[in-house]
C-alpha cells in the first residue's frame, strides 16, 4: 500500500502544479508580449514540465489498482503517456523555445516581421500538440472510468465522474466546441484536475485504512 500512497500524493501534487501553471500562464502571444512576459512564461511552463512525470507516476498507481481490467487500465496508461508527450512538446515549444526566440530577435527591428511569421507557425504547432493532449487525456479518462466501473476497485462515483469528463472532453475537442486558448485549455485542465484530485484522495484514504487495519 505504500506505492498507492505515493501515487495518491503524486496525483494531488501534480494536479495542483497543473492548476498553478494555468493560473500563472501569460495570455499574450505577440513578439512584444513574449519578451515582456518571458520569465513568467518560462517559469509556468517549467512547472508544467516537472508535473508531467509526477502525474504519470500517479496514474501508474491507479493502473496497478485497476489491474483486474487487464486491457482497459494499461491501454488508458499508454494513451495518457502518448498525450503527455504531446503536452511536453507544447510546453517546450510555447514556454521555452518561443520566449528565447523572441528575446533574441527583439533587438533586430529588421527581423520583426520574420519573427512574427515564425511565431505564428509556432503557435499553430502548439495548438496541434495541445489538441492531441486533450483528446488523448479524454480517451484515457474514459478508459480508466470504465475500468473502475468494471472492477469496482475504486468507488463507482469516481468512475462515473471520469466517464462524464472523458466523454464531454472528447465531444468538445473533436467537435470543435472547445479550443486551445488559455481560458479554454484552463477549463479542460480544471476538469482533469478535479478527477485526479479525487483519485489521489481515494488512494490516500484507502492506504490509510489498510495501514490502520
């Protein structure tokens, strides 16, 4: 049960870190804004990058808890891992590469137009990676939720919540109802964090009860 306790803490810590990332995330994507808000942008995305493996470790514990679902649970973890790679690419591109590129070219007035074209392309790449992350996470939540409902290794309500969030996320992103802007992506992260925090608390409570008995 020590592993489950560690996974619970990882889910809580990683969720809070993701929420803090969105709270600190700058909204300006212009050349001037990237230069002005560079340190905050770098710090917020560095935090997000640090939380990606933390959350993966937490979900590894969830998958082990749902091991009776021999296909659904591992498939969910693989899908989430795939989405995490996309999230890493988006964070590196938007949070580390773009500010460094903007600050280097900011003093060269003759290159500003070229810089804006490159940053526009970078924005499109970031948008694509964000969409991959959102779809993959939604699909993973749906599979984990089905595994919960099938195995009953965790309370059914957390499976129902995950199923609802995963289904809504898939429909909203694939259907074009939810974009990747800071506020829309923040709404997605909020829903994701609600579920991961619930899982983290459940893992901690179950490990505590097992220790007491």
